């Protein structure tokens, strides 16, 4: 619904016509068990793997951030471990959440255990707020992540963050996982775990455009909850983010042809 606001013919920042230069289709919803998380994870994994067997890339919309784990498994089936660039207010690398191993707070701990991402080329962007333990950041670093704290946008600016990402990712295949709560609640109130002092939508778009030319494979945009939204602010931010990623994919394909 929110994507109806977008003008999708041409993007001057990338000099792309994303729906002319590549085939783009809505593949519909993945049917999965809403009462059994582990079964749902496997169903998402198999469906995404099937899609990736027919197309080059997928952009997945959610929903709970747990879905990033089966999506990374599916991507690994074809590309092996990827550089994971994770935009989020939270680390999502806790071992368990309320005693459960598969939740929206644990997908990247499970992904690390399964070696689904490159531990020398992955990072979190936009982390902020209090933690459960003083060991959280140390434990996260041991998994191979570097952190761009949200304060770095205020202190050093968008170009600094772009350079940090590009230097770390290099030429590796890259997977983007974007939790909409990386944005400040004033830009995205419709999410389950909002954190104040977040990125602006301008900063998020600026960083994404700065990633043009990297080897992006697939992506997800998650944790959008329309029931908590106001004036479709969050839905519009998510739809625009998906459009930016669609253009990143078009730009990457054009670069590989030239």
C-alpha cells in the first residue's frame, strides 16, 4: 500500500531504471506455521532456496527478524558465507531470548554457529541503547562482528559510515538485513521494539546509496508492524528502503556487464 506513493520509473542517484533493467516480480507470501517457530524457519528456508534457484536475488519483507536465519541459509546454498551488513538498533546475537533459541533476538548467533556469514567482513549498523549485560558487546565481537554505533552518525557523518562498511565488505558477496527499528521512532514508530536516538530516514538512504557497486546478493527488510504505525510513516520508510535495494541490485548488475 505504501509503495503506491513511490515513483519507480527512474532513480537519479543510481542512474537506473530498476524495473526496465532487471526482471522484478512479487513472489507472494511464504506460507509457514504460525504456531511452531522451528517448523516455520524450515519452511521459509526451503521456499527461499527454491526461489533463489530460479532468480538471482530476493528481497524479503517481514515480519519478525527471525526470518533472517532461514534466508541466510538459503543464500548460503548458492553463494556460501556472505558479508552480512545488519542495520538494527539491537545486536540480535543473544544466545536465547526468554529461554528460546529461535527468536527475533537470536538469529545472528545461530547464523554464526552455522558459519553463514564471513566473520572478517560483517558488521552491525545503528546499534544503540542499553544492553542486558556488560558482556553483550564482547560476546558479539567474538562472533566476528564490528559495530557502527548510532553515535558515529552524529560524530563523524554518513560518509564515514559508508567508508567503514565498504572497507570491511570489500568484494565479498553481501547480504543486507535491515530492521526498520534502526530508524528513530519519529521516522518509524510502527515496530515492536523502538529505540530513541536512532538513524534518520535520510541517513539510512544515504548509507544505502553509498553501497552502490558492492556485490549485493539478497536482502531483507523486517520488523514493520502496521498496527503500531502512524500515517504510514513506517510502511513508507520500509517501502522506500526496498526500492533503494532494488536499485542497488540493478546498479550492481549494470556494473558487472560494463
